């Protein structure tokens, strides 16, 4: 281990953020003006630092084998400096891709998907409420004005989606993976649609049901505890949205997912897929242990595809992409807002998790540490372009072409984008 220390000291000397280390034997390795301190309780975790295994250091922190002192933004800046470059791992051969596809197919049955969603989204409603906006929008905000607060940017995002979908009063609208109901209710209250939402989270389902009743929307808004694969194709929807959902579908099921959307969508209708995409064409996961950390502590079963792969599956299912927008910088800002708020309310968050009981209460400190790293680390990943976020608007062509009414798109989609922005 002594031979490793010079290497580690050399790595730390080049960082833009000064770091101090406390070794398991009590010795200090520090740079002048250190803003972050990592205190190691065992030598194995320190060895991971020497190997630039950032994810393994994160795991050691979650499990209590490393203590961190300092601001999360400083820690993340230091982490970027410790990485050898772009950490995105890619599938380099047919065998690797075959293994990945087999793993994907085995990870996304109805039962496994439900369990994976429960693992993440049913941690604690009160915990999420501490650092999300008042509507609990757990997806990328849209900062159409740089001066916006997070709450304002989330409302702007909800409206941006509704306007892209050209929602009209009385239309049948489906929100796949409706979360805590913000988009579902916004569409109903501001655009007058007949709205159906589906989720696999029991906590979210109960929360949205309460909101529907409180707002008196029982006649035209409903939320179902249902997998998208179980929806009835018999009565198609005019418009469909899917926000933060297809990351959970799995690459092996992506074709089936879009075919199901095609079956659920009325001819000429519009569908919005808003989700995280990879920054690399043949992406496998984030390397240096970061992808393994996310899989273990945050999103089991989560998979990312490059936007071109998503659009390929969209087209193969018979849907025509009419507009795609990259919101990557918006998600970096959103995540930093979540991270900063959580950092400000750590004591409250710890108490909320401890009161939750069950897995959450028993593992309150581990969950809190994992989310601290997840939010800040994700913000970094979006800033660096390792992962991205796209809104992809598609139509189901109805086959009707009428040059006199300029319906060349074979749907109600207009020829220009100005309708999204001009009021």
C-alpha cells in the first residue's frame, strides 16, 4: 500500500479542487487549502482511489467505509479531475452486445420491472418532496428563461410538452409513467383533456388518486396501477406522453414498447417520448464503477440508448419522428437544483427516512448518502455530455394526404414549429 501513496498524491496534486485524505492509520495527506476531506477506514477503499474507481469510492461512502467532509459541488469537481477522460463504456463486439441484450431481456419481466420501480420510486414520498418542486416533477425542467426558479421551469416543461402535443379539450390523453401526476393534472386543468395515467409505483398511485379527488377531477382524470404492456389497445388515445419512462423499458424490449405505443395511438395522433439518452453511440454504461453504483443503489434495471437507436425503434414501429429537442443542459441545471436543495436539508431528509420504517428506516443513512452522490454525480454527467436528454415527438401517420389543406404530414402536425413557442 505504501507504494500506492505517491501515485495517489500525484493524482491529487493535479486537481483544481484541493483535497485532503485521512488514511486508515490516522496519517494525513493534504494539500494546502483543502476544501474536501476523504477519511478512509480501510485500505481497500483507498486502493480504489488509486485506480480511479470513482463508483467504488461512492459505494464505500454509502456503506460507511469512507467519510466525506466538504461541499458536494467541490467533491464532484474533484471527481471529474480524477477520471482519466470520458468514462462512457461502449459495446465493442458482438459478444458483448449479445450478453447485454440477454441481460436486458432477463431484467424486464412484468414482475421485475414492478420491483425495480418500487425500489426507486417508493423510497418515501416525503423524502422526494423535500428536494423536488411543489408539484413533485421528477424529470428534466425547461428553463425557457434563465431567471426561472426550479418550480417555474418545471411548469414551463409541463406546458412545453402539452403544447408540443397540441392537446385539445376532450381529447383522450395517456401519460405512461405518470409519476406524482404533475403532467397528467396540468394537461387536464389547462388543456381540458380526458386524461389517463399509469404507474407501477404504489406510493405515486395513491398520491395522484388523492389529488384527483381533492381537485374534483374524477370525471375526466384517472390513474391506474398498471404496466404499459397491460393496456387495452381497443380504444386508442389521441395523444400520448411518456416522460422519464423508456429508461426503464430495457433495450431488449424497446421495439415492443414502441409497437405498443403505435397500437395505443389513434391514426394521426401524436406521442411525446421524453427521456434520458446516452452520449455515446454504442454506450454500455458509465465506467470507473459509476454505472455499477447507479445499478446497485439507484436504478436497478435502468438502461440508456443513444437517441439514434431510440429513433430507429420508433421508426421500425411505424411512428414518424417530427421533432426532436436536446435538453441536456436543462437537466444538468435541474439536477444541481435538486442536489443543492437536498444538501440544505440533510437533517430533515435523514429524519424523514428514519420515520419511514421498513427498508427506508433501517437504511436511512445509506439511502441518503446514495442520493447525495447520485444527484450531484448525475448533474456532472449531463454537464460533461456523458449522458443526455431528448424530447422526441412522433406521429402515427393516418395515410391521408390532401394538398389543399396542407396535410402532407398525414397528421395534424403543422409544417413549422412556431406553434410550440408563440402564444
